[in-house]
C-alpha cells in the first residue's frame, strides 16, 4: 500500500483519522478502498473545519472528490499543478484509480542543473504586425508577464538557472526588464546580434567557455509544459550531438482529395482527409561539437544546422513530446493564449 495512505475500513472513529495524520506527519492522508483504489483524502485543514463545525462522522470529514493526477505525470507538471492550485499534496493514480503514490511538494527537492539555456529573443516578430511595432515578440504580455519570463520560469522550476539571451530587435526592452536575472533567481548573459543571423547563427557568437554542454536552445516565443530534464537525460543517454523536439499534429484538409490514374480515370475521392505529421517545436539540445559547425557571425537557420550535423556524421536524434505547446507566430495565436 502506498505511503501516507490508510484503508477506509481501518478508520472507525474521528480519533483514528487524527492518529494516522499524526503518524505520517505531513498534514495529508489518502484513504483507499480494499482494492487500493482511491476513496478520498483528509488534510489538516479538513480536521480544523470538522472541529469548527462540530462534525466528527468519518463520512463528513473525508473529501471524496479530491484533485488527482496520472501516476506517470512529469515532475514539473505536478509541481506546476500544485503551485497553481495552491496545494502541497496530490494523489497519483493509475487508469483504474488505484493509488500509486502521494506526491508531496515540500519533499520534492529541486536539483540545480549547470546546463546552459540559450533563448533566441532577437526576432522581429513582423507577422504580428502592430503588436511588435514597439515591443519585441518575447516581451508580449500574457496575464501580466512577458512570454520570455514564462520560458525562464519553466526552466527555473526544473532547476536550470544559467541563461543566455540572444537579442537584436528592441534589445533594450529585454535588458531593462530582466537585467542580470538575479531578482528572479537566475543568471542571464546577453549576446547581441549586430545583424540578422537566423535561428542558429547567433550561437556562433557565444564562446564555449560561457556554455555548459549539452545546452538548450529555445525560440523566444514558445509556451510549453515540456519536461526539460527528460529531454536532457535522453540526449545524454543516447550520446546525441543534437536533439530536436517534435510533436505529432493533425491537419484536416478543408477540400476533397481527388486521386486518378494516368488516363485521368477517377480512382477515389476522399472528403476532407486528415493527415498526421511531426512538427519542429523550436526546442533543441546541442553540444559544442554541433555548435562548431557554424561559421562565426554568418547567417544560419537551425534546420540547416541539423542537416549539416547529419552530413558530418554527428549523432542527431528526435525527442517526441506529448506536452502542451504553442508558439506565438500570428496575432490569432497571441489572442488565443491570452484568452486561455
């Protein structure tokens, strides 16, 4: 049976619940059925409410509709969920509602990781029109914070604290807001592109002494719930020189698909077919071997760096993600995520 849990039939009295809570000492108790499926939970707060309302029946104390999460949820998603809900504990259950683990936020130790995170924040954002006339795209606000801050926070919450911002357009807006990052608990250095260098070229301006490899590269307009530690582990364990994060997407053609033979005889007609394909998420892990393929201060896009890595017989891998992801490429994307 999972730690911090008790079977429902072992609880006969109000005092039994209190004794179990005191025994575990974490202010939380999961209550399970005989088959170890989750019945409900009890917290210190539930006990206080029961005492105030003079309720001592077990059925009145146990919360039978608690928040739960799937057992194999990435750690960063669990932490983000608890922080959002202002909770300190959550039961993790399998597809049959069997309690597998109780996750305690206070016992979750965030391991600080030395690997560098490089954020490409120098784009013009021209497709966003008036929205980026005075504001660089990574600084567009969502619920009172710029996109770039959400990216930094998502890495910081997973233990990454060393950042390099590659900046160009309206760089002063970014530099004035983030400064050296110390006020938000991270270290930020800046690399200035004096000319447009594409989505990878700015890496050629960064001295290897500033980078802890393997390092992340992420576009400055991406909002995601990815587990970055899992990507890094995948890169290390597969001995990859370059890893591209992808996600499977589906597209429904608004038109009928017509197929015919060489004599123009109709073979088939498929109304609004749907196709699945993987897309590049704009999130990468590289080492200095891949970075060395760049020529200093020359324009280079990231897809071409991956192709060049393959040509040079480097180990190039794909990390397929299933997490939430959105890039802010068009005004409708920005409006959608602002209203989410």
